[in-house]
């Protein structure tokens, strides 16, 4: 699960609130309580030009970084087995 932990500029929050929208807070404790085999990846993913969106470059870096960590850990486990 990839979640944004970047700050949304207050001016953008006001703009969205005027349209009846609000940022979604992620309850990581509740996600963990659901159980299951998943990892929560928290990263600054905000791209706030005219609209607030997930920045595709930031998102891909977060995913690739996590992937590399997993591969590295698996290689370590194989070498010690």
C-alpha cells in the first residue's frame, strides 16, 4: 500500500475545501489491524501545481526503492541459509 506523507500546501487545501473535497488521512494502525501480507510505503508523493496529484516520478522512486530493499533482503536471507 503506497500512501502520501507529503504536505499539501494550505492554499491548495482551501481550494479543494471550497469544492467540498478534503485530503484523505491514512490510518496505518487500522490497515495493520486488517492483517494480510502487505507493506505500507510512506513517501512524499505530492505534486501541487494547479491541482494536487501524485507525482509520478516520486511515486516510481518510492516503489523502486522499496523493491530494491526487498530484493536486497531476500539476497541476504539466501546467502545466510
